[in-house]
C-alpha cells in the first residue's frame, strides 16, 4: 500500500514537471528556459528535478509520449476479429482524440514543442527516439494479435513501421499546419485516418 502510494506520488511529480516544462518550452522556446525555472514552476527543488530527468529537454518526454501509451493500450484491447488496418486506425484516432480538457491542453503544448523542435536538435532527438521506441513496442503487440511466434516476422515489423510513421506524419503535419484544433478537420485524429490508409494500402492483411 505504501509502495503504491509512493509510486503514485512519484508519477504525479514527474507529470507536473513535464507539464511545466512543456508549457514553458511551448511559450518561450527551449533555449529561453532553464532547468531551475522548470523546477521552480513545478514546486520542486533543482535536485529533485535532476532525480527525475537528466536534462531540461528530457523533462518533456512524458508529455510527448502520452498519445503513444494510449494507442498501445487501446490496440491491445481491440477485439481480435477486427481487421488489422481498422484496429490500428481506430486505436490511433481514439488515442489522438482528447478525452478531456487537460489532455487537449497537453496536445496543444505538444504542438508547440514540435514546432520548437525544428530549431532545437535536442528536442528533435527526443521526438525521434520516442517514435522509434513506439514502433519497437508496437511489434510485440501486433505479434500477439496476429499469433506470430517469430520476433523477426517482416510482415509484423512492416505493419508496425507503417502505423508508427502514419501517426508521426499526422502529428507533425498538424503541428506545422494552420490550425491548432485538437478535434475536427485538420486535427491529428482527422489526419491520421488518411496517413494510415496511405501507408498500409500496400501491405497484405495478415490472415
């Protein structure tokens, strides 16, 4: 019980630091923000900040990774009889549709982070690392869904790569585009339907 409470408190602290960092980065740009400011805005000491994150850029990683976590969970919960392309698209759309104002705000900050990443190599590296990590984590989920015992199954890996890329391109297109809407036309959940269809069109649906 105590361990569980401690873990929840740590998770809450990590999330608060991430939200503060994302807000400051999106508002002012990473170069104009210090780790000290992030720590102060989060209500923690600088020492505590560095217990959770190595660098100020690393602090936004949980925020940028939140959508991927939701997608993996949703896909794993999708019934096995749903065709793969449909299951991937549905999970992607749902994961990119904010269920509440807090998540919508997080997505707006992520949009600012991706725009800032164009001129910030450290921030860009974190985004690319998260995308690759998501692709790797998607492979075993797909392997389980398809009943494939082969960890190097090229079909599974191609589907994972296509789905990951479709999501990345949709989110990046939204971040670079004219609208900051988190729902409706031009939003990530709207764009991912088209990118998923294009990138999976040439892949054979596993039997």
